[in-house]
């Protein structure tokens, strides 16, 4: 029995108690795809900043923007600035800013932008006139 214990102890000492794990090596960075030198291609055409619309569509946009601006001006006239609280004064200034920018957009023939700005001003003005 003693011989058996000595054999087991000797085998444990020789082989070691724990398993030795090799140190982890960092993975190499992913290879970058190589690009073949490209032939000179013409540059892409410039992107269109504003869509091209027909005459009828332009007239419709102009009319809608004009009507919206006029509506906002009517609402603004109904608001008594002297009775506005500080927060309402800030909102009123924002309405006037949107209205001014809408008019600038109209003069530069950006009718859709003018409509959008006037629409924002109208929403604020309607909310303010309810209070």
C-alpha cells in the first residue's frame, strides 16, 4: 500500500497538479482589404439642394406659403405683447423670427421652406392666442 501511495505521489509530482495554460496571444488586427488603384473616374454630379418643381407646383407652393404667412400676421396682431409673461415673450420672439425667415424664403423663391417656417410660426401663435 505504501508503494502505491508513493507511486501516486511521484506521478503527481512529475506531471504537476495543475494544468499550465499557455499565455494568450493577442489576435492580429483584421487585414485591410487591398484596393486596386482605381482608374480616374469622373466625379459624381453635384447633388441638387432643392428639388425642381413645375410651374403649377411652384404656384401652389407660393400661394400656400403666402396664405400661411398672412394667417400668422393676423394672429400676431391679436396678441397683446404687454400682457405676456417672460416665457410667452420668448415664444412671441420665436414666432416673429419664424415669420421673418419665412418672408426671406419667399423673396428667394424657396416657397416650401417659407411654408414650413410660417407653419411653425402659426402653430406657436395659435397656441399663444388660446391662453
